[in-house]
């Protein structure tokens, strides 16, 4: 039976600069604050 409700999920697209790699990279996440913290402690998902 089809549902009349819809679910919405938001994602953020970001551009970050890596001092270590001297370059920018683009990504996406559903939790921007968490991703920025991960970036700042050196977690890289490339």
C-alpha cells in the first residue's frame, strides 16, 4: 500500500582547503559540523 508521507534528507556540499596537500577538495555530507571537525583532525575520505 503506497504511503502519502514523504521523507526529506538534506546534504551539504562543501569545498575545503588542505594545507597538508596544498589544494582544495569537494565533498558532501549530511552533518557539516562533524565533517569539519574530522577535516581539522586530519581524517581524509578521498
